[in-house]
C-alpha cells in the first residue's frame, strides 16, 4: 500500500504545480540515437520542474508523460529539474511543444 500512497503523492504534487503555474518554459533536446525530447517546465523554488514530456523516437514513436501518465514500460516523466544553462536544451515556442505533444 505504501507504493500506491507514494504514487498518489507524486501525482498530487505534479498536478498542483500544473494547475497553479503562471509561467511555463518549453525546450527541445535531441539524443544520440536521433530521438527528440520536448519538455514543458515550470519554475518551483528556484528550479525548473518538468510537467510534460514528449519523446519522439528516431523510429517515429511518440511517448508522452505527465502527472496523468507518469510512466510505462518505455520510460517516464523525469524527476530531475532541468537547467538550460547546463543541460543541452534548446528553448522553443509553446506552439512547437504543443505540435509535438498532440502529434
């Protein structure tokens, strides 16, 4: 039962962040295998927390993660804050993220 309670806490945390966010940042990253990652992040206590993540594999498969779908057998929503000053991320417009998310 502890695992279910922990998952419920995680979902509640990300959902609350999503619902109260007034500022959002969007990023893209290409990995070594030719896949593309699209991230939507919000500021929280001096960090950027990823709320939605779309992964488009080099084979054209799309995997989406958010508080509504944290993980599956292929992967999951990152639990690490992102830092565009350090991480190899490119800022993108919100519309580019939405196109990838809704693909």
